[in-house]
């Protein structure tokens, strides 16, 4: 299957700081990327959908000014958690698909812990 | 919108036995149904998928069946092995991977050696 690389795999930060998570499609052009959030022992919750070159579409209840998503190229999308607080601590997972892929592949996830 | 129900939430089987996980969906427009395996601390891994024009698909020890009329689909794992232990998620969407997947709540499978 296609490879999606996500970094970092884990990050610890102080409350009030910002954290950037990168998601790269290594062997295909990702026209669409999705960002999910997962709490322990729960399912994946869609946060936003981003199409290359366009503004991201956020799900209801997700603050777009807090979770900044950039999808400036066909191989890279970033999620920046701004002014992080302890309640933002979670497992964040990106996924990507493309016109030639037609399936959704996930990154390895990023465990964010905000102290 | 689409709603996906998944059962059971936990499943324990003896090594070598079969495991079956079932999902139902609500939107008859959904036409793509993937299954993902997630190990602790990792992202979900696509293990098999099926589209609405097919009733069954098999890949070695894994098979998926789809009943469009009843709007349910199932994952079958035969000859289970300890390394099959993980959380399995079913999902549904209207257009393969180009539209957001709606996930079930997951099934924690434990294969006991």
C-alpha cells in the first residue's frame, strides 16, 4: 500500500506553546488529506479535510484558529496546534488519498502531551 | 449523515479459531467499506476493503462480506494468531478514499495462545 509518514511520533510541550505535526505522502500525490483525533480506547474523530491548495474544511466543533492546517503541496500537510492546553492532549493521526490511489492510508500518529 | 455501528466491542478467541466482527451502516449511498487494524500507539493500517458492487472479498486469512440490502458488512479472520490481536475498525464512505470515512467504534480482538 501507499506510505504516509507522520512526524513527530510523540511530543511533549508546555501549556501555551504551539506544536506542528507533519504528514507526508512518500510515494503518491495526496490530493486530499484528513486529520483525525483519537482519545484512549475510542474511535477516530475527523477534525478537518484539506485539499491541496485550498483552505481546510473543519468539522463542527473544531476550532480552525486553534488547529491550523496547511496543505500547500501534493505531498505535505501540516497541523499546528496553537496555544496548546492540557485538554488538547491526544493522539493525532493524518491520512491521505489521491486520485491514483483511491484508498485512504494513515500515518503512524502523533501522541501530544501538553503539560 | 452516515452512522456506523460495530459489534462486538471486545472479542477474545483461542489461537486457531475464527473471529467475526460485524458492522452496520445507515446511508444507502455509501459504497466503500474498508477495515483497519490498529496496534497500540500506531496509526490504523488498511487490511482489506470492499466496494458495493462486490459481495465478498478474500485475502489469505481475511475476508469481508457485504450485504447491501441489509446494510451490513463483516470481517472474518480465520486461523487466528496472537499477532492478530489489535483493535479493528470498520468504516464507510460514499466515494472510496476521497470523502471522509465514518468509523465504527472499534473492536478489541484478543487472540489467546
